């Protein structure tokens, strides 16, 4: 984006947020493909210990992702840390980093369809959070307003909503 547009968006991003105005402004640059919103959470100081079935996945353990999450294998390094709930040598729930900066990391959570709703995801998130904190970064968890399962994980972990994640995607 041109710097002038970034400055204009910064001026328009006052509360209460006028989403339609922001979209119109972005469309002066490129057509908007989609807009996405959802709650952003921070973690309480303590989330408790994770289940013994949760493992930190490093390159030598990538085989654990093959059955349910093969797409993560080629992006292993950029997704670190990766914590997985493992059953019978296969990861069934994975928490990894969607985005990482010097200051923080945002969680990305996946659960294989047949294993959803059983608490495995929350266990993987606990391990991921611990390792992000150990790296000196701030762990962040965000989701969309319509992802009830992900919001259930946030509630189960006692996460604290501190804001709203908002993203606009343009056509290429």
C-alpha cells in the first residue's frame, strides 16, 4: 500500500470503528475481497500444565503431522513453536504460530474433525503458550466472531479479551 493510504487509514481507525469508511478508503487502492473480524485475547499468567500426550513438534517429529496436518510440514520453521496433542503416533490437535514478530506470536489452532470437542486443542494451546513465553514473546490468541469452537477454547483457558482483530483483504 502507498504510505499516504496507510496514513489515511491510521487517521480513520478511531473508535468507534467505521468499517464501511475503512473499506471505501482501501478500495481507492485495490478492490476489497473480504473483511474479517473477531475477538483478540491475551493469556492469564498461568494456564496450568498440559496433558502428557502434548508434544512440541520439531523437524525430527514432523512425521506426527502427516495424517491430519500435512500442509504444516513444509512450513514447520515459520510456524514454530508447534505443540500437538498426539494419539497413536499422530497429531490430532495442533497449536502453532500464525504470525510471529520480535514482540509476540499469534496462535493458530487446528483439530482433526473426528477429534473436535474433546479438549485436545486447549491442551495443545497451553504448551504453545508456554514456549512462546519462554522465547520472550507475548502469546496472543484471536479468532472470528463466528468460530464458536475457537471461542470455547478461549473460554476454557480463561483467556482475556483485550481487543478486536480486524483484517481487510484486497484482490491481487
